[in-house]
C-alpha cells in the first residue's frame, strides 16, 4: 500500500524541465516557475560549443541554489556543424555590441527544447521552460508562434502514449508567452533569489581576466542588455564588469 501511495504521489507531482544557460533570463525563469507555479525542477544545460564556457560553470552552481536535479549535456559536435554561421560558437568572428543577425545561432532553441522534451516525456514532466522574454523578438526561436508550434509538434510526436495515459502532454513555456520583458523577469528573479542573480553569466565571451578574476566583458550586446535591464528594474547592478 505504501508503494502504491508513493507512485501516485510521483505521478501527480508537477515537474518542469528547465533549460538553463547560466544566464540571467533562464535563472529568473526557473526561479519563477518553482516559486510561483510550484513546480519541482529538473535543470538541463547544454554544452554546444559556445565561446562562453563560463556560463556552464555558473549554471551548475545556480542549479544547486534552486535545489534541483541537474544535468549538463554535451552536444559540442554542433560547433562543427555551425561553422562560422554565428558569433557565439565561432572564434573567428567579432562579438557585436548591438543586435546583429550574426548573434542568432541556427534553431538553437529547437534543438535544446527537443532534447528537453525527451527527458520530460521520460520523467513524467509536463512543462519545459526556457528564458525567452518579450524583448527577445529579434530571435525567431524565441517568439510565441515558434513556442506554440514546437509544443504542438512535440506532442504529436508522442501522441500514442499521451492518448493511452502513459505520458503527460507537455507544454513549452517562456516569459515571452506572458508578454514579460527582461526587466520584469529580472525583478521577479531578484524578489525570489536576491543577490544570487548577480552570480549569473550573461556575457557572450568567456570573460576577461582582471587581477586574477574572470569578469564579464561589459561591452557585448548581452552585457549591455543586462545593464539596461537592471537600470529599468530600478535595481543596483552589483555585477563587476571588465569595462563599464
């Protein structure tokens, strides 16, 4: 009888698979889902050949803060496939200080979400979370129509088990679906986690070494957006940048 009760509890538990880069947006989105939507979290980070290896280190630390099961998945082979198509995986290209199409990594979120969905269907989770917000509309795979479309496709791909009740239907969620801006998401994250949010890594580079410390560059598009979000949120930015 105890075993049956335990299994029933596990089946009814709300579980979310959170895609977390180690950056500010994905950290705040995960914290929001845990605190406000009351989900148990399983966090996944992808090593896909990104220049910013530092984000992987921070992601692991932040997953512990969220008391979550954590996995890092190695898909570094993607770096070879991407070639010089984008600045985030190619060291041959310069990282811009404002948005440019060179920042867009081809269908990166589609790849991440598909792998996260395989874990979700296997772990009885019903939610996949990533940190896209309303200011990310420059990126096609952050827009609501993409999110709704991939959610539908994933469930079609598993529809037999869903219809039979073996698997739950999954939903892909991001702050952009609720029209939440970067600074609004940041404010929620700060409300929940306090100054822990300053341990996130937003920089597109792997950082600059200044007096034995590795600092976020402060001049790439992502660092600039981070600074602007703190300003708009009315929160003192305690991040130390290599260049202000």
